[in-house]
């Protein structure tokens, strides 16, 4: 092979003016239908798990609220019972110290019954 023939071969690679020896192709990566379906299924599962965690959290808060409401009802009932007991205990002292009770005479039993 002579020098002139090697130059001719190199020139045949560059047929037109302003063309580079390396061509750049824009290659787009396309997801296939199976990969697309798998990705959609995985995303749907993730959204489902997110939904389930939120529902579980709200249910646990609901249980806490329910137990606190039951405790509040018990404490209100206990408070009302204590108010009644306090009023009963104070009423004996009030009756004994009232002017009407002091003006009453005490009665002693005059006789006893025998069976």
C-alpha cells in the first residue's frame, strides 16, 4: 500500500466537509412495558403502605382518646360521689348547730319493751 492510497482511504471516511470522525447519537433510554408495569405496582404498594400507616396511627390515637374519656367519666362520677358524701357529713354538723335543733328538747326513753 502506498502513501497515496492510504490517504485516499482516509479521505473516503470524510465524504463531506465539516463532518467529524466520531458521530454523536442521542440515545434515549426507554422503559419497556413490563418494567413500567412493575414500577407502577411497586408505587401502588408504597402508597398502600403509607395509607395503612396513617390509618394505624389514627386508630391508636382513637384508642388513647377513648381510654382518656373513660377515665374522665370515672373521675367525674367519683367527684360527684365525694360531693354527696361531703354534703352528708356536713349536714349532721349543720343540723346540730342550727338554732332550731338547739331549741328542741332531748327525749329519754321512759320504758323498754320486752319480748
